[in-house]
C-alpha cells in the first residue's frame, strides 16, 4: 500500500502496558478511518493478562487505517493503526476495521527515524520492530506450498487444489484468536494449514489435524533412505464436542493470568488456614453510626471498611506477618508498609487491586480509597500498576451469602483474610442466648513466613477488634 510508505503517515505500535507482557487483545476501537485524532486522545481499548487499558494516540492527524479488527490478539511492538500526521483526508477506499488485514505493515530502512522517538508516558523509548515473532514450524516457499500441503496434511487423500497454495503464501490465514493461540502452542504454522471452516476460516480441528503425525507407510525406494522428521507425539484422533449442549470459552487475558497465578501460588507457598467465628453486633452498630457522621458523608461506609481497619491494626501489632519470601536469595523480606489488596469479581475475572500505603490512612481516607477501588474495578478500568505490589489481601465472600472459605494467597503475599456472611444467629451474650450478628473469618497464610502462633495472633486480634470496635482506639 503506497500510502503506508509516505513520510507523513505514522504507525502507532502496540505498547507494553503491563511490564513485560508480550501481547494484548483489541477489545474496542473508538475511531475509524477518516476520523481526526489529537495527541492524547484514546483510540482503542485493549486487554492484557492483567487488565483492560485504554490507549491514547501520541500525535495529531487523520486515521488512515486500522490494521486489526476487534477481538484480535496482537503482539507488543506490532503496528495497530496508521495516522496521517499531515492532516490530509483519508483515502477513498480505507479498509474497514472489521475486515481481516491483507498484509502486515513492514518497516522500510528509509523510514526509520533517528534519535529518540515520541512515545506514551511510561512505555519507554526503545524502538521496537513491527515484525511478529517468528512462527514455529517449517516455512514453506511459494513454489513448494502446494506439494508441502498435500504431503503433510493430505497424505492419505486427494491433493488440495493449487490455487489455495498461492493464497497461503501471500495472504494472512483466517483464524480466530483462540485458534491462533492453539496453533502457537502446538508449533503449527497457520500458513500450512488447509482451512475447512466457512469462508476459508481455519478451525481448531484443522490445527489438530496439522499437528497430528502422518500415518506410517512403507517409504518409496527413492525416499527410503531419507530420515523422517521428528515429531512431538500427539493423539491422532481429534475429540469432537456437542456444540448444541456445550459452550467452550477461551481462557485468556485477566482470567488466564489469574488461573496461572493461583496454580503457582497453591503449589509454591505452603498454605495454612485458620478460622474463628465472632459476634460483630457492635461493629454493625458502629457502621450505622458512621453513616450518619458528617465527617463520613459521601464516603463508602460498610462492614468491609471496619474489617480492613481491624486487619491494619492487627498487622501493626504483629508486623512480622507483613512479609514476602525471596526464593532466589533464601531471605524473608519484612515490609514496613501495607499495600492492602481487595479481591474484586469483574466480568473479565477476579482481580486484586490494592490500596497503596493503607497503614497511613485515616478512616475517612481508607473509605475514600475503598470506594474508588471498587468503582474502578466494576468499570473494568483498573490499571496494571494498581494490582502490583500488594502485601496482604481481603476477600469478602460474604457478599455471596457464603459463610467462609479457604482462600488461596495472592502470589508474593503473606496472608489473605476471607470474610463470611454476617447474619443473625443464636449466640450466648451476657449469659443468655440472644440473636446476634455473627460472621466467620478465615485467615490463610504462607507457613514459610508465618508460623501457627503468629497467624493465630493476627486472626485473634482481628476478631477481638470486630467484637469490641473500641479497640480501634485503644490498640491503634
């Protein structure tokens, strides 16, 4: 495309928005070809393995082309949008964003700028290539494409027509992001796969078929001496699924990262969980009083606020619980600050943003931070930075009516407190059985860092504060 080589056209590349992440999925485009954009204007929303992030464009101009449609997973460093910074009009036949790109943009030697390039704040200044990572698997020249496809994929059946071979060598194969991920994992080059889906789309079954070993056969005399290429053993049979009764949801983005983190945490840190059931009637009364306090007007006041404050006081009384394990140096790192994580369920999966330096905040400041954290998480706008550096976490399973649980540690943290449902139960109070507001707390901790005595003290302190909230004053 000649317009892409003009000096006035700038290519905006997918930045690393999550400290070392290699790819991101384009969730939504906010601009189309022909639209004017200004420096700092948000042009799209992408999802990484950590969060959904809006990307601002770093210059003024007119959108020439969107290189990828929504739903596409793009490697970091790959150009995603072309902008004419001269202010000229968009081409008459600008390709639609929903169409698959015919070819990926390339970088020509004469276009490379010298010196530092303008980049987004926090994304660094190092130049990155617009080329994708090399595909795994054999690369097939154009003139050999037809023969290779026939011998590799259709060795036991009729050869594919010659026409599709040219398409494989010159056009980007059509496949959905989950299928591309499957091909990457299995080491299959999509350019060598014969599509069987509608409109020439490559399906999961096509990828499995390409990855399956070819059936053994007696080699012809002229090829008997040639060694067969080594292949990773893969079951030849491709499982089928009842699409009318089953739905398969690709695991990616935040949900995929959370799953990997939880597995790593569960099998790395030796978990211990302790439980205590406590009468929180006085705490619930204090919550109602704080809602009427003029100093708390407009703030989010609920039981979680006082539970968070109780945990912070318990950590202050038992500072050794606020630590992390350094495997490389075989050291325990004691933290003199508390970044309090709050587990939040979102449409994209579980995330754990944290309140930085929560130990320094007054009750109104803590309420304000909690309100902002929850609102941002519900909108799906939590930044990757907000989810990094946590030290301890609270997960409120009680909002779902659950009594308690055995929570898994957030990776790198020492403890996590699960709060169960608060409800009226018969309780012995001042020698008589009365209905009282009762809840069950569960504290999971890393036994490499926290022994049973320390963990018990922390949990007991939290329970004691919630039973007698005046201890927030006497113990603080």
